[in-house]
């Protein structure tokens, strides 16, 4: 049995796990090593749950079905759970969850527990967009760090099962979502907030709750910690007053009035680190292997974070140049009959979709739509209207659950009905966009919505897009 310090479940305590996704299955195996046999609850029926991955046969301690929260509440009344671990995307304000918390159950999550117990130095990265790219690049830039570098959180493998392998001389780069942060009591000593705009309102309920969850990365830091903020985003600049940590900034407009001193910045056509009265060039903008101005911000953030761990400028320069971005992030998917196809399936919010469109030159045919997260499309509609008026939009293709709402917002923004093409399913939307596009145009998958109305996740949506590009190329070659 593993003996670990800190506030964690202990043998003899009653523990509930709500939701059996990847991270909670890893958590279950970790708890079993502690000698704890959790009770499991999930909305799926038992036959659809991957029980074999739990590391035990839970028997009657597993309950699956649409009334799983009611069963949890009933069991809590008779058992009295000491801990309740919630799957990241679960609403934390359901009556059953609130009642359990009021009656003594400590609410937590896999990542919150990991951050409490992690023995290594950690870097925390959050924001409404760019987290995965920045976290991946930060880990890549830390390759020269003397200890082992781990990457996890809202990306990659669940870290809770790797605690035995992580030592005090390592560094852990954590991509942190709002869902993971809202249950966290401890956060990394070195952290960054990339940007903030409304997202995930279907779970958080309103903008205030969403921003409050993100802000925990700032308010739960300690004196002596370091915080990196995006100076180009007014909402993130305001977080400086909430943090006890030493605050630094990165940004693309160092000479803009009111801009604070920047530790990482763009000047003319190069990116720089700054400090002690000097500036050191990292790379030219055209050397960055990522599309879009928003990705220049991500590069600056990653370089500043890695520099804080002692990585020298020459190593940062080489690391930026050699970085291979994660898939589905403005990824070129092919060229068919003169039409370029770009996969930005990660664009699951309107702001992210606007950033994707701004990064692509020439005439666009964007594919938009998907699962409704409750956010406004007004800004996205205005941007598309501007592109229509300046001639850089061939047409827009809408699909999925949000298609009708997007169509209404586009028409209200002045996009004519003949430029709006609504197609119910994803494959139809793809071929519709391909039919509209002309040689020299770009078909851009930047949905502005989550994928859950049609796909398991944004990755599967992007993979389907690339499959269809290959199919289209084969059809045209015949």
C-alpha cells in the first residue's frame, strides 16, 4: 500500500467516483493502490462502461444509469462518503452534489488531487484558447531541463498514476481547464493565463462562474510564486491585482499606450525575451512553425515560462524552430483541385474560430456549427459579415445543432441568405463547402462549437475532415 503525505483519501474512508472517463478510471486505479475500494457512478449503463480498466471488479459498488446522481445521493445518506471525485465536465451545482458537500463529502477531481500530491516543480497553463499548443511547446522547450519533463492535465495521459515515477527534480507542465481548476485547492507555483473569453456556459451556467473557475489559478497561488499574463487581453491584465505572485507579461504590442513592461514580446518582425534592461531575440516571425497571430502569443508565453526554468536563449530558439504543433490546430489537410483544406477542429468557441479565420489569407469557405455551449455568436457573425463585404468570403457552410442559431445571427449581421449554406450532417457540410470553393480558396474547418452533437470529441471531428479530404482527392483523381 502506498504511503503519501497531504490531504488525500486514506484507507478506511468511503470514496465515490462520479463519471468513469479516462481520468477517473486512472484515479480509481490509484485509489485501489491506497487500499481504497471506491463506489462508482456513471450515467451510462454498466454494460457500456469499461469496467475492466478499473483494476478490479466493483460488483455492487458500481451503478450506471440516467438516475446515477439520485443513487449517489441515496448511498451517501446511508454510507456517508468522505470524498466525492467528479469527472471534469460535471456540473458542480446539481442538488445531489451540493447536498453531499454540505453534509461532509469533500469534492475533488483527479487533477486537483494530483496537484496536491505532486512532488515536482509544476507549470500551470490555462486560458480560453491555446492551452494545448502552449503546454506542448513549453514541455518541448524544457527538453534541456536537467530533470524529466512531464506533460499532462487536460492533455495526454492522466498524471495521477505516474506519481511514483515523478521525482522532486522533475518538472510537470499542466494544461488546466476551467473544469479542473474549479475544484483545485493547490495550483502550480509557475502559472500562465493566456486569454479569457466566455466558454463552456452550458456547464458553468454564466460567464461569472466560468471566469471564477479560471481565476482560481491566480488566487490560489502563494507569495514567491510567478504568474505570466497576456498583456494584449484586458481581462487577463486585471488578474494581476488578484495574485500574491510576482507578475510578468507577454504581448505583441509593447509600445501601445498603457501596456505594462513585457518579459516576452514582438518587436517588428521578431520575437524577443526581455529583462534587466535588455532584449534578446528569439526567432523571426516567419520562422515560427505555427499559423496566426494568436500562436505568436502562445510562443511568447511558452518561451517566457521555459526561460523561468533556466533554459537559455539559444535552446529556446532551436526549440521553437523544431516544434511540431499538435494536430487539428490550423493543420493543413491537403490541396485538391487548387483548393486548400485546413483543419482547426480545436476551434470549439467563436473567439477561436475568429482567430483561425484571421490567420488564413485569401478567400475562405468556413465550416461552422456543432454542439451548443451557450455562448454568443454575435462577434463571429460580425466578423463573417465583414469578410463577405470585403470579398474574402466565398460563402459559409453551417451544420450541426447550432446551425439554425448561427444562420439567424449571420443574417442579422448582414450576411445575405445566398451566402449561407445549411447542411444537416458533417459529411454533407464538407462536400458542400468543397463544391462552393474555387481554385485558390481555402475551406476552413473552424466550427466555433464543440463536437458532441455528432462526434466523441474535436479530434474525431478533425480526423473525419481529413478523411474526407483524402476521399475527395481520390474522387477527383479518377
